[in-house]
C-alpha cells in the first residue's frame, strides 16, 4: 500500500535530521488522514422520530417548559454523531411550519459546542430528551411562537463523522435527514 510517502527512501533516516524529518512527515500524514477517511452514509433518512404527535407546554415554577422525547435511528452501516452542548444535551432547534417552509422558532444558546458528541452506533437507536425552556436568560418575546402553539418539528445537529484531533464533528447531514416529522405544540392551559 502506498501512503504517499515513497520519498522517504530518498531521505537519509540514519542522520538525526533525517530521522526527525521522517517522524514529522509520518505524524503530519497521520494527522491529515484523521477524519479524511470518514465515510459518509450514501443517504440517511428518517433518522429522528418523536414519541408523540401532540405536546403541551408545561409551567414549572416561573418557567414554561416543553419536553420532547426523540429516537435517533441509525439504519446505516456507519456511526452517526449528535452534536452536544455540554453534559450530553443534544444541540437542536425547533422549527415552525409556515406554509410549505420551515423557519427557526427556538434555538437554545450553547456555550459548550466543543463537547464530545453522542454516538449512535451503526444499525442502532438512541433515545434523547429535548427540553425547551423560557429561562430568565432568554426573553420570552423571542420564543413566543412555540409557547403559543402550532405545527413544529425538531432538527438535531447530526453528523457523519467526528475528528478526534480537532475535537469537532464533520459531515453535517442534510436538514431533512436530521428533522423529525411534524407535530403540534399546544399552549399551556391557564
């Protein structure tokens, strides 16, 4: 197998400088290949499933909370990676249907996007809990649409690869592959 390193024969690895050159070249080549060999599933579809078609906003103390149980189903022969926001909280957004289009209605602020991803092994599934909240840090006006109710979907940050050296996900799947089916959110009952 040719690793593109046939030039090593021309370097004199018996000298200290030659040995250092070979070591640096091998290290550089190995680093450049990490993540480069990650295969992308040809087409991954119907990845995100929700456990209900109707969700109701709940009041807890002084906050409004919406909890959605999702299953991420990986039917491919390769692992999938779900971006997290610290402590295995999946990165997500909730989109509202407006005619034939989807627009972002809620996206929590994430300060820890470099957290390790949640891995969904090939031909397996993983259950995740999505929690949307109108905490005091997020003005309610910016989230008013999901608290009023309507038709929505959850879109997760799902990737086909993870680069361990750079500590980041690679190969974001198409939006339709990362989105759940449509569901209804009912406003809280007064």
